[in-house]
C-alpha cells in the first residue's frame, strides 16, 4: 500500500494586506507603502491527503492561543496539543459515509478556514447470511450501555506511541468493513466493525498499544453478544475493544503497555467459533485499524 504523503495547506491571515498611500502635493509625488506583517497565521496539514472510507483523517493545525476545533459534517471534534503550538484532531470515516468532498472547517480563535478533502470510495467484501425468522441473537441493554459509554470516552492524555501491534498471532479471517445481506436484504447500517483473528483457543491477546483498561465485560454478567471483553482507552478518543475472550488478565483502571498480555482468545458471546474480534474506535466510530498498524500516528 502506498504511504500517503502529507499535503500542506497554508492559510495566512493579514490584518491589513498592503496599504498604498499616494500623496501628491504640487509636482512632488510621495509614495508611502506600508506592508503589514501577518498578524496571525494558521496552517493546517491533512493526512492522508487522499483518504478512503474507513480511514482516520488527521488534521494538524498550527495556531496560537486556545486549542482549535475541527468540524466535519454535523460534528465538531476537539484537537489536542502536540507541542510547538500544534494541535491535532482525529476524524473518523466509515463505510457508511458518502464518498466525495469533505469540507473540514478549522475553527481557531476568530478565524475559520475550510479545507476540502476528497474522501475516496472503497469497495468492501459482502457476505450473505440466512437466519431463521426471529433468530438474530439479541444482546442485553447492560452490554450495549456499557460498551456505548466506553466508546464515548475522550481523555486528554495520549497513551499510544508509534504503530499499533497485531493483538493476536492468528491469521485474519474477516477484515474490517465487510458488508452483509441478511436473508437477501442488504443491511445498510451493518459493517464489520473490526478485524477477526483466528488464533488458537487460549492463545494470547496482547494490547496493540498502551492505554488504560476502561471496560471489563463478562458473559456471566449479561454480555451475551460481546462475550468476555476488554476495552482499552488509548487516549484522545482512540479506543480498542477485544471480544469473545476465554480469559481476562487485567482489571478496570490498569495501565497496560504495548504488547502486554491482557487475556486469552475464546468463543464467548455470539461467536460461531473461537476467534478474537478487535475493534478500533476513533471518536466513537469504528475505523479501519490497518493504517494504524502500518503507519505511526504522531
Ligand atoms: Zn468480528
């Protein structure tokens, strides 16, 4: 996969651009030229420059003063200080988004600048599933409420550092974004919100990046779909969830490092066989973890 290069858009605001005063007195002409210095400059950097459905869009804004925000569609995302007056927002895209031009509005101080980014279409594999009527495995309110609360976490600290590691040695059996037909009808709101690894039952599940354990769910407590699961907050709205585990080695509040074993692969919850489901979320949306594995998000 080609490494997307970064595109740089430079915006400069000038309080007054060029003031040219020409004073003519008699036959003496005096030209007074005042070049105003830039009073405030905002620079923004978007990567990848040509994102596709499922990619996480990073917007780095160079700005003075308060942390800028970035608006995409109806949602406004925070930025986080990454040093040297630079702030970064991470914007999720998913297979449910419409490809085309995204108008990203960078709100910094009194200025708003629009960055146009083209979101490319991407085709995902499809799968046809036939279920007997009334047999679609309902989950419990408890598990959905707990998982929703976990996905809503946006903590200011950044725990991850560099590329994400693979959480299990098993081969990937179902990739991110797979779409489904149920009984011949396209499920327009469904896409596979993660990556499945078909490792051996009991094989180690490791944290792909550092973070804080913020969710522990157990099948015995009502996690009928997710099964035994662990959620790790990597910080700044980036979260991992691991499903169908046979064993959990960590507890809520634990700080884990990249590569640390957090439990073992299993088949708890709604799983047809032993596998690990790893979902990576950015600002509550399931994004494609693959770019996070191959590129380092600063
Ligand atoms: Zn899965």
